[in-house]
C-alpha cells in the first residue's frame, strides 16, 4: 500500500491547471458538457490564446473518452486540434486543451440576423459563404474518409479562427457524439437513439432509422448552408422534450414538410421500411403540403432556382439519404468553380466585422435563470440547449474590461428572436386548431352520410351492383382483347415486311443468273433470319398469354406459337410454296383482326345497353 505521506507529496508536486493557465473570469461557454474558458499560459512561454474545456462531473464519461480518443488520432486543418489532456487529481476533473477560436457560425449568423431585424439587412458575403461551406465539406470529407460520423453538426460547432496564423480558418469542433461507422457491433440507433440537434436532424433519423450513414452529416451541412444564405434556420421549430429517447418528432417533421413538401415513395423508396412510417401516415396528410417546395421557400429569400447555389443546396437536402450527395461530390460542384473562388481565409480581403467573444458572468442564479429560459419552448429561438464547444447561449454578458456591463444590443436581438418565435408558434397553433376543426367536421359528417345512404338491396332507389360488376368484367375483357389485337397487328406488320424482303431477294437472285452458290447462301441467310424473327414473335405472344388472368388467349390467336411454319426446317420447301404459306398466314391474321373488331363492337353495344338500364332503374317510379 502506498504511504499516505508519499501520496500527499506526489499530489502536491503534480501540475495543476490553476498553476499552468490563467483563466479565472474568462468563461466563454457553458452547457451540459461543462464549461469553456479562454486561457493563457502563466509562465509566459507564448502569447497564444487557448480554450480550456472542463468536463462536467467526476472522472471520464463515455462521451469524453470518445472525443479524446478520436481527436488524438484525427489531424486536419479544418478539425479542431486537441493539444493535450489535463487531469486534476484533487477534484478528479478532466480538462481538454484546444486552440482558441474567436468566432463561430452561430455568432456570425446571429450578427446578420440582428441587422436584418433592425431593417439594415447585411447578408453574409457570397465569397465568405462559399469559403465557409467549402472548408466545412473538406473537414467532413476527412472525417468520413476515416470512417467517422460527427452526428452533431450545427452552426455553434463550426468555429472560425480569429487574427493570427490561421486567420479565417474553419474548425469543426465538439466530437462528443462522433462515432466510427465501419461495421458497428450493434446498429447505431440502438447505441444512440437520438443524435443531432433537432433543427439539423435528417428525416431518416426522425423516422427512427436503425442504420444511418454519413448522409446525416450531409443533411446538417445543407441546413447550415441554407442558414448562411438566408440568415435564418431553415427547419426551426419548437423543441419540447429535448431529453426524450424517442427519435420521432412531429413538429420537426411538420417543419421539414412545410419547406420541402411531403416525401413521395417514388422519390424515397425506402421510406416504407422506416420504423415510424405507420405513425407518419397516421399523423400527416400529403394534401396539406401540396404547395410546399424548396424552390418557393428559397425564392422568398431571393435565392433563384436557376442559381448554382440553389442546385447544390438541392443535392444536399434530398429526402432519400441514398440519393444525397457526398462531401467529395459537393466539393467538386460547379458552385465552387465560379467567382468568387473559395479561400483559406473566410475573411479574405476585409476586416473582421464580428465582435470578439464576450465573457460570461459567474453568477449561479443567472446560470439557472438562463437554463430555464433555454428550456422554455417560447424562448428557444436561435438558441440551443448546448451551443457547441464554446457554449454561446448566455443572456447576461460583460466585456472583459467592463465587469457587469449589460449589452443592450444583445437584449434587443434576443427580444426580436422571442417575438419571431412567438409569431411562429401562434401560426403553428392556428394550423393545429384548423386541423382539429376539420377532423371534427369530418367526424360529424360521417354518421349523417351513413344514415342517408340508400339500402343496397333495394333496386328501386339503389344500385344494381351485379350490373356494375358485369360492366367491370366487360371493361376488363375489352382491355385484354385490345392487347391481343395490338399483338396481332404487330405480327401482321412483321409478316408483311418478311414477304416484301423475300420478294426483293428473289428479284435480286433472278438477276444473278446461274450463280448457284450465291443462291444457296442467300437462301440459308433468309431461313436463319426468319427463324429468329418467328422465335421473337412467339416469345412476345407467350408473355402476353401468361399475363392474362383468364387462362390465356384463344387458341386461334396463338398460331405463330402452336403451329410453327414447316418451311423453317433444314429442308426448306421451294420459295413459291413459302410465299403462299406466308400469304395464307397473313390472310388468317387479317380475319383475326376483323373478328376482334366485331367482338369489341358487340361489347360496346352491350355496355351501352347496360348503362341505359342502370339509368332507367335509378329514375324514381311515379
């Protein structure tokens, strides 16, 4: 057993976070994962800024272990760099040391959304949007190439470096939900049934897909791309029951369908295999979204459907994950080939217009009040329960040089967001009330219709269903006869072509005189060609015969199948005899066509008589 004094001495000699870094009063983020601080080394060995992420709780959670294990292996210019892991032996806390990023997409989009709310619209520059999207795709392509799913892409987890060597470089952060997807021992849905923040969650996840792919990250990137173009979340909705383990979310699906339209089975073949597909059919009606489309939504935000940006967005937001574009294909899209071209510095050619991060207060009461407001559905707005690696969802903030100073611009922005959320919630409530009223009206009408329905066995005022059944049978028989007639017409045309071809060859051979060898070769070629054609016609007639539900066509319609021509044998008859046989077959087929036409005319007359009888029976007797 270790000596107690030695243990105390060793513990005191170990380096502590407090001894290595100066971070007091520099909190820049918080969430369920813990806290993030802006820090500098106390020894003055460098002047770089670092991000210290304190993991909440005691010891190492599975999420923290997964994040540490992945970040130690992943090295890419667009993935956050894990510099080190520090263990605090006194309080058993775990600290992660990262490069410090001064900005993130959540704050950048918020800056433009606030300007838009103040009627001073300043959209994200086109070149900046292109550079941001390209670097995000580059980082995700690196993760997917190494069989890693991020599973929590959102603007708050997309960091952007400030002034320095890596100015304007995108860093993908928060790998706590990341997983390897190469042959998992269990379906990923069994291990983590709920992943990705609601607004950026792919439809297959909302429908309970057990095996999801890297397409879920592509959908989230499409949502981020649309948000950069419009400064508004494309699929924002209320976020009730955030902690639920059920992946199905009615409001989120309703929002997606309101923008994209209801998915059709021809566009998404595997939707019927989704576990929540029966619930989807029960809760939603396709007719409610007949006027919804991505084209109309983006057109309201002045993004034209013929632009290359819209074409790329369409490929990223396909409902079917199997048809969704990959990150590599997206990087090669024509959108990135036109000017302005993407750059490594997203702020290239301009001063950074966005303010630096603000330090959060350490008041616990403010923390609790902030948490309650984030959990309140009426105040979710652009805020998330956890805003990424640097946690950017505080209400009361102060500048690093002015403790306790409340930012009035931020309050105005939050009030504007609250008003927008309240308006959207009121609209959703009105839609729900209208749907409930329609359902009540339909439920009220059903009994009335049932009481007024005439008795089926009463012929005086009702309908003769036997007669209707007979009419359907006549229609079916007519369709079958029309198919047979079409087949006979094709056979007739083919025989006519063969006769003309043989006649032309006879004329040609007659001009050749005594060339017996050429005659034999031409005759053999003709026999082989006719044999192949007749076999092809027999195959088509056999398929038509097997497809009918009435035991096949009459025998006289299968002459080519059941009575092969004798002239196709190896010892062929003279050419004149063969022509006579072909003409005889043509005559028989012509008679078949006439008989079928007469039969169709008879059926049409019988149908007209039945319709008149139905009409007379429905006239009330005087």
